[in-house]
DNA sequence: CCTGTGCATTGATGTATGATAAGAAGGATA
DNA sequence: TATCCTTCTTATCATACATCAATGCACAGG
């Protein structure tokens, strides 16, 4: 819970009494490695703030292949925004890559916080805009860059994840096979590139 | 201007006097086919509501290739949201595919409308969430689907654009070469698929 | 009417990445 | 220590898509 309160206080300036009321609305949950928080068809009722640990969200296509949408480690929020906001059935899985400690943020929480505090509204705006910017960059990379470039971009952007996440998941995030990623890494090693 | 006022009234319930004040804030602009509205390095000062015509936004990679991010025909808004919101230099081009009539929406307009009307705030929220959902789907397609599938998806999603936009631009949007798209279309024709 | 310019098509060839299969290298667990 | 797993690598072959080059149209401007 400490990370979450720190995070929220840093991002939104909510007066203390209201803050205390709000904070009662969220719950903690511990999940084990491999445990699933959301499945396709379900409606995403909570956003998950990661206190400690590592989550991922991903789709599974009709040939059974996984495609990772997002990783979320400490101080990140993982969610299916569309499902949560529009009350639609999700088409994502969310599960835990490591034993994880999450804060459950309900839509109610967000709505109430928005009513109470214009500062929170602003924070929420920024979060949405950041999300859009991030997705934009990813689309652009997928359109224009080779596997190698995409991987380079990943490790500079998420050096921590590069170490914590198994390679086959990184490959999935990049839209390539684990074998291809292995080749790319070999190439990079040849070129005397060291990820450290 | 008619489309824009109709659009805004339908989306946000702003009391008439305030609406009249707001509407004075926007300007009209006519641009010719090929004319450019935004270049990389510039800050995106306006969102462009398309009254009539057709815009596109795109990046150019370091080998000179264009990658189309978005098309916008009547009643669509084209913009670089990140640049506009965060006041950062854009890395997009925006230009006109046809002679086009746009409404210039400044950040001021959006801020003022947000202050005046909670209904407008809500509309804006929905617009952002829709944007996220749309990008999410596109990322998922780029990660998981073949050129053929991506094209099929495009023509069912945007049958109008399929007719108005030159094929090489559609190819660019899909992340393939015009030659590949041509072959994909041939394949589909063989399979007795008719886009009509 | 000719001619230039941009776009779509087609063919030949190349290359990055996928598919499949097998082995090697840890980590966990008994 | 022995035995599983899971992950990562390596090798071979297959394929989707890119690249390069040529041709055919259509349409605009002289």
C-alpha cells in the first residue's frame, strides 16, 4: 500500500481528509506467479496497481499464440482500459509473471476521485495522454522497424524488464518468435553490443 | 462549420449562450490537396476537424519511407495529441489527400470548454478512451495478423476510405509495400472475394 | 493529339523471419 | 545426486514479404 499512496500523493494533490476517505475504497491482493486476474469475456472491474512484482496483459489469437500487450512492474498500472471504461467484455488476459502484490482500483474509485478533486482529474488526463503517446510510438515501431531495432528500443526503454522477463515473452511483446530473438541477440553480441 | 457544430452539439451538451461564445474561438481553413498542416519539429497547435475532404498523418523514417498513422475524412479529428497536449515537438506530418476544409481547434478551446461544461469533459474522456481502444486493436493486429488479414480488416472497417485513398497509402497504413498489397488483392479476387 | 507523371500490376530474385526439431544449460524438487 | 522442467540456443528448411525492374494505364497539361 505504501507505494500506491506515495504514487497517488505525488500525482494528485488531494486534501488529506478526502484522501483518507478515498483510500479506504481500494483493496490489496496477493497473487502467485501464474495466477490469472482477467480473462477474455470478463469485464475488467479493476485496474491493478503493482505494489511489488510483475504482471503482463496479453491476447491469444485463434491459432493459440500469445501476444503480449503490456508488462507492469512496481508502480505501474495494468488494466484493460477499454473494457473497464466502456463496460465491455475484455479480450485480454492479465496474469502474474512473479508473485505479486496489487492494489485493486475500481471504476468507482476513479469516478469518486474525479468528482472530489480537479487535481485527480488532471492526473487522469495525463495518464490517458501518456498511454496514447506510448501506444503511438509502439505502432510506429511496428510499422517501420526491424526486429533488431525493436529489441534495441526495448532494452533501452526497459532495462529492468529485460532482466526480469523471460526472453520468449519479450519476443512476444516485440511481435517475433523466441528463436528470432535469440538470433538477434547473437547478432548484437557479434557487433560487440553489451546490454549492461 | 455546420458539421462541426452538429458534431459538438451531439457529443456535448453545452448551454446555448456558452456554446455561442465557444464557437467563436474556432477558425475555418481551406487547404489544397498536398498542402501540409504540420511538420516534424513543430508543435501541434491545433486539432483539425475535417468538415469536408481527407487528411492523413504520417511519419517518415530515416530511410525516407512514409508510415501512415491515421486517415481523417468528414467528421474526424486529426491531430498529434501528444504534441498538442504536452507541448512537445511533433514527429508527424499532417497533410491533405484531397482539397479539404478544416475547423481549427486550439488547445485553448478545449481547456475553456472543459472548464465550462462537465458534459464536454465527459465527451473528451470518451474521445481519449476511444483513441486508446483503437490503437490497442491496431497494435494487436500488427502483432498477430498477416498482411491479408490486416487488409481485410481495413476494408471492413473503412469501406469509404478504401475507395478514396490511393492503394500505396493503404499499404503504408498496413505496414506493407504497395506491391505486396497488390498481390494480396489479387489473391482475394481469386478467392472470389469482392469488396462491394 | 502527344507526352509526362503517378499509380497499379507483374515477374524475378533476395532476405528476414517463421516453423520445426533437437540439444544444452540452468533451477527446482525429490 | 538424480531427475524434471523451463528457457535458451542452434540448425535446417519453408515462406511471407521486400526489393528491383519493367510494363501498362489513366489522366492532366501543353
